[in-house]
C-alpha cells in the first residue's frame, strides 16, 4: 500500500514539474527546441487553441518601421514549421526580416543554390543570406579570416571600413577587408580592369551599380559579377521585396490610400538628358493629367532638395496619388531607389520605366506599379491614370500587397563573406572571359533606346 502511495506521489510531482516547465516556457519565452515545438503546435486564437502546420498562415499585425516616414505591416508570429519536430539545428532564423524571429525548417542551408547557373530563375539573395558552410567556426583566429581587397579603396563603397567591423552582425562573419592585394581571397574591381591574379584561388569580381550606358568601360575576365542584375553572382539591388509567404500576395486593406490626396502626379528629377527620353514622355503626359516636376528639369517653381528628403516623402504620402519612377536608362533589371524608396515606401502608386515590365514583376510586390510600356500611347496611359484618380476602389487595388512582406535589407557584405566560404572547387567554375563578360554586360538587348514593347516586337 505504501509502495503504491509513493508511486502516486512521484507521478504527481512529475506531472506538476512538466506543467511548471511549460508555463515557464510560455511566460518567459525560454529558448529551447521544445519552445519552438510548442509555439508551433498550439497557437491561441481568442479562447481556442488550434493546431498549425506548414500551410497555415500566421496572424498579421501592423508594425511601424524605425524610420518615421515609412509604414509597413508584417507577421506578429511568423513561425511556419513542419509538424515533424527535429533538433534545434534544423531551425534557421530569417534574420533579414525586421522582427528577426521568422523561422524555416528542414532546409540544408549548406546546400542552397548560390550561383545564377544553379538557379537561373531567382536572384538567390535569400539563399546567400541563409548560407552557412558545414562545420563553420566563427572563433578562428584573424589569420584564417577570408581577406577582401577593394581596388578603389573602402571610400568608394557606402559605409565600408577597413578591417572586420563590416561583418560583425553577419551569420558568417569571418571576413576582413585588407590593404594588400597579394593576400586577398577576393579582389573587387569597381573602376578598373582586373590585374593578373596573385594566387590561383584568388577571385576577381566586377562591382557595378550604374547601367551600361553610364558604365561601359569595365572589361573582364572576372570570376564573379556583382551588379543590380538578377543574373549576377552576388546581386547588389537598390531594393529587395520578400514575401512572408509566397502563397499570400494580396490582402484586404482597411485604409483608403486615395483619401485626402488632391494632387495627381509627382516627379523628382535632376538629370534632364537621359538616354530613354523620359523627360519628353513626362512632358507629353502633362497634356492628359497634371504632372508636377520637382528639380532642374521642371519649370523652376517646384523644389524638393535631397537635404529635405523626409519632408518630400511626407508630401508624397499625403498629397500625391502617383509618382513617376523613370530611370535614366532602359536596361535589363535596371530598377533603382526611385521605385523602392521614393514610391513603394511612401504610399504612392509608381508609374515606372527602366527595366522591362517582366523585370519589375520579378522584383516587386504583385500589382504594385503601372508600367509605361503596358499602354499603346502616352495618351492611353494618361486616360487610365485619370480613371484611377476618379475611382478609389480601383486605385486601392494597387495597394493590396501591403502586409504580405517587406522591403528587406540585402546585407550585401554579409553575402559576400558567406560566398567566400563556399568550397574552392565551386568558386571559379563560372569564370567569364573578357568576351563573355562584354557580351553579358553590354551585349545586344541588354539596354535599348526604344521602349521594351517595340524591342520585343522587332526581336520576334
């Protein structure tokens, strides 16, 4: 009898201990694999607990970005995981999202396709952000860090310093920017042709952010390319949209984005002699709808200097319905901050020209822009903009992408560092000769003088 009583006491104590542990995990968010599992299997909705699996969409909640003039929405709890719980090593933080708590599972991050030829339909930015080599050791001594030499010096790159500080926040952080080319694992060329290699495993990379019209002098051979183009080895985009769940690309909106906006089209521009006649197109558009041109290319009455950027963006948000996001060149994948920062981030509908309509669709939220080439004439475009101006429902249909993802920071130097840690046999297998690089960078069809619709018709 006493033996049974002791067993009962032990069972009750064990049961109480389990309950206490579970309460502790929920209350204090204790970091343990079990926590991920419990949070995954049961999510409270009101007074109901429901089971989630890989295909469930987590709840949404608004969050204000740390920049006061930008608003975004994203997942309050974005843990999408497989029912089969494995050890903690199979869970990888999607650290490039702002809340940094989103997780993926059952992905071998050391096997992700990293080069364009391995995955020609994607820019592989996310893969490179997640990549970590097998048995990676972040505690190696400085002499074993991957060494990077910048041919134009760190001053030619935005916020780049000598040393290791550029990589401190990166998942793969053992890289060092040095001053001696002979010791470098990677040499980055921005304004000069590559020199002979100092050792067989040294990688030479072309770094270009301007279009070929404005940056046509660089020649190969190169092992890697790093440009705004999606088919570069390490893409250096002006902006990068990423969905939380690629199956959820549109959401109902409670905001009327047309409310209170009394002005039609705005454009901030300083280069009045672009390759693609964008000023002439904007001037013609003024025949059909009001277009306010700020800067040197306007009539001189409207100004919004870069020193007053926040005020200019606030004006866009509250007063204008449309923004001309016209690039200075019509080139493959050439889409700059004019689209991502000036327009998408400021609750204004961008009218775009630069890359082809397909280029924009690949790198933008679904139904978030209007492309000039989708219309038979500028008059046709103007009439459609007037229709949108009169119809709030139609206008707001171009904002249903909000809350489905965010413009992520591409963490360029983190990706460079990660790529330097791939096995040597994979690093130079796609080396471009001088001729191959020239054809790839500025060959026929990379940039056009007419619009993309005419080019495709002539090509076919």
